[in-house]
């Protein structure tokens, strides 16, 4: 019998109470809070200076050119190697 009474207690405490559901704010208050939270988070952002932005942009452009040149040279070498192999086989 002791086991049954313990199980009943557990089941009753697991259910959420109606009072907790009633305390939930309405949709418009939640949306307003969401926008206030977004604004507060945006204020915490440390934005880069114009100089840092230009420097980072130039680094990206240079790296794109370097990687593009590397891929272009590698493509030329591999296509030359394949054409050389084709001429040896044929």
C-alpha cells in the first residue's frame, strides 16, 4: 500500500498547475519584451571601426586572388599532365 500512495503523490506533483498557466503574459506583451531584448542586445555589440573594416576587406580580397591564382595554376598543370598522358597512350 505504501507504494501506491507514493505513486499517487508523484503523479499529482508532475502536472503543471492552472495558476502557472494563468500567469503567462499575453501575446503583445511577449512580442514587446522580445523587441526590447533585441534592442538591448544590439546595444552590447562592439562595432568595428571604418579602418578595421577596410583592412579586413582588403585581406579578404587579397586572399581570394591568391587562392584563385593557386587553383588556376593547379588546373593548368593538371590539364597539361592529362594531355601528356593522353598523347603517350594514344
